[in-house]
C-alpha cells in the first residue's frame, strides 16, 4: 500500500518553477528520482500525486533545489533538446544515456560534439516555457521581453522539427518565423494560453504543411539530401508518409508528446492518432528494420535533426518582420476599402434616376414577297404592250376643255 511522502510538497506550479530555475529538464529530474518523464509531467501538472518512496525522493530533491539552488551540468553528445527543448526525454521508459548504435561505434566525444551541436543552454526565464499569465509573466516582463524569451526557448528546436516535416531547410525557417509572427500579432491570446510553445508549434506545422507551397517556383526543386545514406533513407521515408502520419510520428516519437496531446494537436481522436502512429511505424520498419524499436527511432530522429545546422533568425528581426507584414496588409485593406467606396460612389453618381424601358427586338414578318427590281421585258410582254397601244379605245371620247 503506497503512502504519501512525509515531507510536504509544494504546489504543482512551484514544482515546475524549481526544476526550471535549476536548469533541469524533465528527463534529468526523472532519472534522479527513478521515474519516467511522463510521471514528472503528471506531477508538475497536478494530475498525479507523488506517493511512496518515489514521492519522498521527489520531495527531498525539490527541497534541495529550493535551498541549495542546484544546477545540472550540460549534456554531452547528441542534443536531446534538438526536437523539443522543454521535453528532452518525453517517452515513457526512455531515460539514461543515448544508446550506442552500430554506426556510432568508434566515434569520439569530440567528433560527436562537432556533428551534433547542442542548443544554447543559457538560462531562460521559467515563465517563457509555461503559460504567460497576467498575474506572473506580464507583471515581470514586457511583451517584447516575453516574446523574445519564448522565441529563444522554442525556435531552434522548432526549426529542426519543421525540417523533419518538410525536408526543406529554407521552408522550415520560413514556417517558424511566420508562426512566431502570427503569435506576435495575437500576443495577448498566446501569452494567456496554457501552452504557448504548443500554440506556436501547431501554427508552424500548419504553415510548413500548407499545400500552396507546391505552386511556388523556388519549391519545385528538391534540396540536397543529407550526406549520410542512412539519414537520407530515413528522411526520404518520412517524406513519403502522408502529412498527418508524418506529423503524428514526429509529435509522439520525436517531440515526445503523449497520445492524448498528440491527438489534440493534430485535431484527431485518440484512436485515429494511434492508428496513424502504428501505420507510420510500420512503414518505417518495412524499409528500415533498424527503426522498429521506438526508442531507437526517437534517437535517430534526434540525430537527424541535430545534423543539420539550422539557425533561426533573431527575435527582433521576426518581430519587426511581423509588424511590417501587419502594416502592409492593413494598408492593403484600407486601400481596397477606399477603392470599393469610390467605385460605389461612382456607380451611384452615374446610374439613371428613372426607368427606361428597353427597346424591343425586331420581329420577322412572314408571307410578304420580297420586292423585285424592274428588268428588261420579255417578247410576250412587248407584244402585249404594242397591242394595247394599237387597239381603239372603247367608251366615250375624252372630254377636252374648250376655251370661251
């Protein structure tokens, strides 16, 4: 029978704040307590109450973080935050070091560090990763600072995720910038959202998977694939999946969201999301049998995303670009409205003020022979004319007027 921890626990929001203040990911905290990242996520959201020995260990660890301000050293090797800086080890049972695969044997740590660049782990305000609410975030940060913190925290990983979705580097950067521009235009709504990073991620995926990109001349030609044959085969297999399957696979096996969260973000039922995930895994395992294990698939996706040195623009550039875009469309809307008003006024000015019946169309009269032009007389007609001239007149003489 499990028991609650003897040491009192702080509220769920305070648990997350302590972890982020110590620069710990959920995976790192889970490895210290001996649980999975999903369990830590449930503890921090308040859906699950820590109990038993794990709960006692979790409470003692939080107490030490609160009193000592413990900070964890950065990771070595593959960047576990390459796909999601907020969920470094999100899949249940996926904790510990990166598994050493056959094609990774013989690599030294320096070579791995060069090939898989880690993200910039500068301290990010805790409010940037969670909901930006008026009572805490906006009271300490201006909208510009809050947006910049969210962008610095999410943009690098989001560019890599979008690259796995599209296979195009420039399109990945463009989609992420467009998503953050939309977020900046709707910042009051995004700042109060429960998951601002998820809001921006959904917008970036929608922009990246838009079918209108196929009509753009610059995207009619494919980009150079990765140099490694295995990475090239993995990316090619991903791009052959339907967009909904590809997105579900990336969210669950790459980013590490749970199945309900994946279904909600893809706007599908949990059963549909599970079916999509199963079909996507089968398609990958059919061509690449090494990826039949979900854990190996996760780290292959992380590795493929870390190989490409994709850089996001500066937050100031994104904000100014969004503002310029908003001004352009605002002026275009104003110009269109003025043109519409002018056209309406001209129509009213030149329109007739009274009813004028239309002229009826002419009708063809049947049965009337067409007029015939006079021509030369025939022989019989000349004989008849001569006979009429020579015949004597019958009847009285003509009366001739006599002078007086």
